[in-house]
C-alpha cells in the first residue's frame, strides 16, 4: 500500500497515474476535496481508498500509519506564494508535515516529500546548501523550515527520507491551481481567449521576456519520485529541475506555435511573433517587484550523483505538446478559460 497526500493536486494526481501505469493500485489518496475543481484530476485514477487530509492527520496522531503502508509520498501543501495568512501556511506546510514525518519515523516507512526551489529566494545559487537558503514568503519559509527540521541533527529519520525541491513544473492536471498554474497553462488560455500572449517587461537587468527559469515537465518530476521509490537506500534533499534555464520568451513562442499548429498555421520566429502582435509585454505588478525570481536554474549534480539523470523534456517539446493538447481541449469547449496575468 502507498499513501499519496495531495493526491488530487497537480503533481500528486500525475504521480498516482504513473503508479497505476506501473501496476500499483493499492493507493490511499489523501486530499481536501472541498475544492471540487480537483475532481477531473482523479476521476480516471485507480485507488483503494480516499481520506480527507484532516481525517488522515487525526489517524496519524492517534494510531500512526495504517498497517501495510510501504511508502508515503507527501505532496500536499498550500502552494500559493501570495497567501498572507502565515499561520495557515505554517500549519498546513510545516506542522502537518511534521506529523507525517513522525508517523513514518515511528513505523520505519520511507517518506518522499515535496520541497520547493523557492527556498533559495531570488538569486540563488540554486544548490542544496544551507547558506543558499533565503526564503522570501511564508510558503518558502515553511518549506525551508521543514527541510531543516526533517534532516536535523540527532533526529531519528524514517528508513528513507527524501525532500524534492521542485523548480517550475508544468503539465496536465494543473487547471485547478488558477493563478498559481504554470506560465504555459496561463499563456495557452490567454492565446485561446485573445489570440496573443503577454509577458512581463524587463526586470533585474533582463530585457522584456528574457527572464529565465528552469521549466520542468510534470512527467519528469514524477519520474524522479519513482526513482527514489525504487532506490530506497538513497536519502537527502535534491533539486528537481532540468539544470538548464530557459527564457519566458522561449515558453511563449512554444505556446504560440503549438496553438498555431493546431489551427493549421505556420510557425513564427520570436521576432515575427513580436512584430505580428502575437507576443507583447506589460509592466510587472507592484506587488511582485522585489519578490520575483528573474532567474532560476537547478543545480542537479547531487541528483545525478544519486543515479537519477535525464533526458529532460525540452521546452519546445514539453510545452509544445502540452499547449497543443490544452488548446485543442479549449477549442472543443471544455476546460477552464481564464488567464491574464503572469
């Protein structure tokens, strides 16, 4: 039996789908389904049971993990970096995670959990080291503090303990995230609605749309989770990214050309997309100024040394395929149709 918390969420639901494809169906899905927008993520999954996240927390406190659990994937979290209620964020991301950790430690059950690249703050370096951690918001702080707690000196860990610092993950089953959905999702919706897309103007020395991030397809994020499931002797905190930054212009052009391909139109170069008005720019909102990561690039040497390597899906392929599928769905009249800001 495997437990997946946040199992109705973005990475969690894709993880369960991959476990199903590998023949694993004895899965307890833990989540909060008060947001019914998550239901489409899970209606095609095969699981043995569902538990509300509050009920699961109570079970862990009273009696520990259910008998027969061989691994826990703790993907559940409040991932909205703009939430102002720090007490709520710390309860969901830190206190809840400690409860899961203690239960896994008590039962000797492997724990693979979601951390975040946000722990590094704006500038990095993006390498797994304490001196590189500089969280800028409650979400990032909650993830940083749990990493430090979980791997604290003198603490009795589970038989396997893995923290995965995801970089910019995109892909299917993320529509419920709204404003926190990936730039690829939002740009595809924007192109469907308006026939053009917009990015932030220049910032931090980068020209318009040339800010760079490490964009990771969710299939690759899931593959890393399954690698550690299959290699129970490996523990630690690991960056999960491609190791190569790409510009937002690269992502926007991949989206534009994917949508154009669906429409039967010829691809454009970046310059043509800008001149044609398909790609424009707008000023960064004041609320994000000074808090925006204009550059991220995962240092993946530690992950590769553990034996988990690429190939990682390039933006042109990963974003292109994802945007084409999403755009096709939108054209067929289904899915959410709302996006404007980045």
